[in-house]
């Protein structure tokens, strides 16, 4: 599935280099004012092409639309939906590795990861590299697992995930990858990582950095708390989630003036600064949260085996 907006210079090459094992390419033209749609519909490639035209509703919404179209196309069949952007920044030779991890059952959703590729992030522009490092830190906290390249949109997702996704409650803008990672973690889907090569040409980003960090940062903060509270109030709450909440609470109690406990006051009297206690408590909360994520994945797998979910996932060649 290929989201594209004003990519007339790149879309033909993207389509003609699609690997032959791909059955269907859904191009989502999200409000282009150039010839992107016409070029896509007239290009011949190894896959059958379906063109969807939208009115500029955002990259997240465009990807959601493409996923849902593939659910419709493959009906009750098993399939994997891969996202390859229309700007030519994703190497088609990496697609087989992404899809292969879903087919083998290694994960339900596999993210392309430029940081673990042989080239690493060295070829990435400096500003993007710094932003990636910062966002990886906060996405790791929000998802309860290590995420080293959250903004890479090169992904493969099991049809099983897509058929159980809540499409009425989804993030529509540039924070889409971060939102998906957090929601996948919340529902116990297993996230994998595969090295992919980043390609940089003359394409430009439409992201306003200040606005992006504010909106996406706020979204991740809210979704992180929502994920943990939903687990805490679950009938099958993990002890790790309870310990994570207690550790998180201790950190806030220590941080907010006037409500410190006797233990905290004792530590301070012994020369241990408040910020050390806060960092220690929140680090413990994150470690317990990581354990809770693993437990949630195990619970989901157990539930699927017992028929409580809808195990439809697989692949129809691509």
C-alpha cells in the first residue's frame, strides 16, 4: 500500500520496482495537485494497481484507507499489508524481509528500522537524526518496549491485526507511527523490527517541527497513561502493571512539594537528592511496564489459541 501526495517525480519508479511477489498495490493519492494519480494509474508493474483519491485528509488517514481497502480486496483470505511511501525513500529490496517476519509468525507488525541497518542513521540529515533519537526515547517509554526508529513508516502488518483494528479511533497526522506502536502494545500485538535502508533525494518534508513535537508529544503522553490505566483496571491485571503504577506514583509524590512521605524525607536527610529518587522510581516503573507488555502479549496469544480472538492472519504472497 502506497500513500502519496504530490509525488509525480517518484511514484512511477516506486511502482515499477515493486517486487514480483506482491499481489496488489493500493495507491492512496491524498489530495495531490500534480499528476501523481494519473501517473500511478497508467504505470505498469508486476502487481495489480488500485488507485484511491482523497481530498488531503492526512497521511495517517490515507494509510488507514489503504489498509481497509486491502481488507476488502482480500475478503476472508490471509494477507499482509505493507506500507511503502510514494516518495522513493524506501528500498523495495527490504520488503521481503519485512513481510517474511509476519509470514513466519515472528511478529504481528514489523517496523522498518534504519538504525540497525548497515548504513545506520549516518545518511540521515542531522536534524532528522536528532529528532529520531529524541522520539525513540519517548516512544519507548509510551510503548513499554524498545523502539529505536519510531518514525520509519516502512512497515508490514498482519491481516489479523487489521481485521481487529478500531478504525473509528485512529490518529490521522504525522504522529501516526507512534500512535500505532502504542496501540499495538496496548492490545498485546507483538512488534518486530527489520533493518531497512534509508534513501534520501530531493524530496522535502511538510512537517512543522515545533507543532509536530507538541502535538505528537501530547498524544504519546495521553496514550501512554491511557494504556496503563486500561491495563490497571482490567480483570486480568498483571502484577507488573500494579508495581509500575506504584513506582510511578512514588516518583510523582517525591516530585511534588509538600506531600513527600517519611521515607523520602529520610532519604533526603541522608544526602540523597529528590531527583535521584524520582529517576529511580520512574526507571523501575518503566522496567515493570516492559514486563507487563510481555505478559499482555502472552495473554493475547493464549486467548487466540482459545478462540477468544479472530486468528485470521497470514499472507497471500504479499
